[in-house]
């Protein structure tokens, strides 16, 4: 399967693929299946470590978190997302971290079925001011303001947020 790894160090991509193949082979043996390798895509935005695109048999991984957390990220996130794909193949559309996924994680992937991550990552925030306080906005919200697509109001005082000018 073709992989998208233009913006990722090759040694990390190779570690991702080794982990994926190890868990996929294990699942195929235990389940008596022949699932193919899913496509791996790297995305650099957001606070989500990874996601499984069920109907396309793809796993999306957060490039920033992968680069900052390396092997720990790979060992936790790759089996987690692969378990989502396999769960969907076996059970169809079920609760994302429900009993079916937990079974695949614990009995097939031999991993603790952990739902959330606690990886460090650097998120760029922008400081905005209203009439009463400072607000910290994400890059996404900041970019919407910059493109004049939206404005945000303070919930306390009701004034429109303005970008803080640093001197």
C-alpha cells in the first residue's frame, strides 16, 4: 500500500511501518484473516494523535506528536488506530471505544485499551484582548479572524476580541 511520508523522517516512518506490520500480522493470525496494510498518512495539525478512516482503510498520524514523542507515540497510537479499523471490519459501525474495540485492543493487539493520550505537543496560540481580559486563541481561530471570515466576542463583557500588539 502506498504511504504518504514526505514530511516525516524516514527512520520514524520505518518504525511506524514495523509496528503496524507486527500488530497486523498478529491480528491476522489470531483472527484467521488476511487484512492488508492500511495506508498511513501524516497530518501536522491539531491535538488528535491519530485517527482511523474506517471506510478508506487509512490511519492518519499527527506528524508533530510523532516527531516529538517518537517510539512511545508509535507503540501507543499505531495499534490503537489499527484496532479501530479491524473493529469496523468485524463488527461494523459500533461505539468508537466500546466493548468491541476494547476486546480487539486487549485480546488481539495485546495492548491496554487506553482511550486518550497525554503526549506533549507545541500548540501555537495567539493573544487577543477584549475590554476585560486576555484570550488565547488557536491558529485556526486566528486565521479565520485574519481572513475576515469571523469575529469573536468575549462572553463576559461582550466586546469583540482584538489581536494584542506586542511592542
